[in-house]
């Protein structure tokens, strides 16, 4: 098992495949396994590096306050350990905001970005999520949170039920306080005034029922070399709901910009 260290916090990650680095940052309330389809597909062409954010998976469950910049530095520490000096950066939801920040502060590190269910605008307060994770039954609350992120009816489908079970199977090992600290790091964070400085190609993808859809489209308008795609019959976690459509968008984007033949 591979870990990077950021001031004593252990950040878990997995490496699959060989080639140009393709770093993947997951969404709440998942861990790196939310990229399972993309890891399987794109590790045939790239060295995929998928990490667990603080509070999830095998990464440390930090219950004390930390900042958004700490989360950015977690990713940078993984990149430093893996000697990543170029490549592709993908982020989903909270991972998308981290990816945007890295694109602004480390403009030479990655030559393309892919965003899932993400936007650069200031979100609503996360007080409700913080209260839920810190005070309610965590496995039950997390299951309801996950269900809300899928398009209506997906969780009840056979594949949706299976994927939900896979994602949620480690809920008893998680800390509600640690997840609350993670949400606090994102509370009222806005990057819309800075993303226009990103000059590399950017793909932003949202499901049609994703509550970030409007923000995703507006963010694409702020970045010169960007394109936006909407996936039908999918929500915030469209990479799990419609992986074949999402992967096709990615493959076309990466081919267009010379990362695939």
C-alpha cells in the first residue's frame, strides 16, 4: 500500500498502469473507488494515480480543523512522491475544486484537466452535511447522501444497488467528525474569479440532474480552452451511472489534445 505524508497526515493512493500520469480526485461521500470504471479503462494508456481524501478510504481520519490548502497540498505530496511532473488531472465534485486550485497555483504541473459534477462557484453552506455526519447514524446518513447524488431511480436499479453497497461497505470504519472537518474546509469556497487563468484544455462533465450543472456550464464559459458536456439520465456521480458515455467523452477529449492516438 502506498502513502504520501503531508505534515504527519498519511494520504493513501493506488497506482495502476504505465505511461503519462493521470491523477484522479474523488467526490464526497466516496473514496478513490468511485473511479473504478475509469481506472480499469484508462490504465491501459496511462499511469493512473487515484487517492483517498482525508476522512475516506485508507487516508487518515483527521478530526481537527484543516484548510482547503491542506487538501491541495495532500495532492501535491502524492505527486511529489510519484515524481509527477506532467500529465492529466481529474476531479469530481470536491475533487474538482481541488483540481481547479491546482490548475491556478501549479499551472505547469498538468497539461489537461477533466472535471466531473464540478463547478468553480461558491457553494451553499455545508452546515447541514456537517450536522448530519457528526450527529446522525453515519452509515445511514452516508447512504442517503449517496442516493441523493444519483439520478432518481438509479439507486434502486440492480447496478445502482450493487455500486452503492461497494462504496458504502466501509462506512462503519469512518469518522463523522473527520468528514465534518472535510466539509468545513470547503464551506463557502469560491474559485470563479481565478479559474480564467487556467490555459490548459479543460473538459467539464455534468449529469442532467446534477445540481452543479448550471455552475459547471458557467465555469466552462470562464475558461478559454474548455468544453462542457451533459450526460442524460445521470446525476452528480455520472462516472458511475453512465461510465460508457463519460469515458467516451474523455477519450474524445484526450485524443483531440494529443494524449491518445
